C-alpha cells in the first residue's frame, strides 16, 4: 500500500516499532492489535474492513471497494476479516506473546 500511495494520502503506523506509544492513541496496544484501526483527519476512529475501504480508495483503488459494500459480499468480507484478524499473527509467522494460550491461573484471575 505504501508503494501505491504516491500522493502520500495515508500515514501508516507500525505498532511493533520500539518508539510507538499506544497511550498517545488513547487506546491500549492490545486493543490496537486486535483489529486494524485508522484515525481520520477529524480524529474519528474507524476499524476493520472500513479501514481497508478508505485506504484502497485513497490510493486509487476505489473500484475494488464498491463490491465490498454490496449486501451479501459485505457480510462475507466482514466475516473474513474477523477470522483473519484473530489469526493474522500466527498465519504470518509473527506470533509471540499475543498467541500464547493463557494458563489455568490467568483464567482464574480473569473470571
């Protein structure tokens, strides 16, 4: 996407960079990692598939966005993204603590 963003309309942020400060975003690191987020110029947050729609439109791929708004396709795309978001770290080989299965003790504390 960065390569396609020739007019630099999108500011990409890598949450895994050492200098990233989640508190400045008013969201926790875990919350930001659970699904994709974007902040619009007016400060409004958007999440999930809508982020991809906005980014694709901004880089000139608006023609790909329209079908994702069709009723049945929209539901499938939303479902597919939820599955991807839950598994993306494992599927892309970037799984560390985020993919660890909680032990019995931590489950008891959360209950």
